[in-house]
C-alpha cells in the first residue's frame, strides 16, 4: 500500500535506520572496538539529527489516532521507542558490543513492525484528516 504524504518521510527515514542496524551487526562481527565505536558515533549523529524528531512525529501521530488504534500496538511502539532512546544515549551502561547488538536487533524489528502494523493503522485512521 503506497504511503500517504504524512507517512512517506517517516518510511524513508526507516530505510536509513535499517542501514544503521545492519552496520551495527557488521561492526560487531569484526570484533574491532574502533569499528564498533565508529558505528556507534554514526548512530548517535543520526539519532540527534533525525531519529529523535522522527520518534516525536510518530508519537504525535499516535496521539492523534490513539482511540482508533490497537492499544497493544501503541504500548509496544512507546516501549520500543523508550528502549531505543536508552540504547543510543551515552548514559547506557551496557558493554559496547551488547549495546550495538541490542540496538541492531530492536531497531530492525521495530522498523518492520511500524511499517507492517502501525503505519497501516495510522493510514486508515488519519488518511482523510491529514491529506
């Protein structure tokens, strides 16, 4: 199903998030701390330049349609956003490779869930309102 204008930029940003998740997995497989730190730095830059605002936009859309959305889907998205925020921030106390692995796995699963489950719901609920 083609994305409406209000979801299209978010879908495009998902692609870059998946690329970063793949880069994190590759860095872990190199077993090289410098490579892992470089990928983490890229993730942090992307977070501050794109993903923080991306999460805010998604959460605004969810709030607009929340009464029409599956509550379990809403809770899952909020929970995953919270965990991803924690994994990106410097205060995360996990060992580097564990942190990257958790980020990669969760980001990939999260993006796919939003694209396959949440976005179709948002599209049905908000298409006439936001177009």
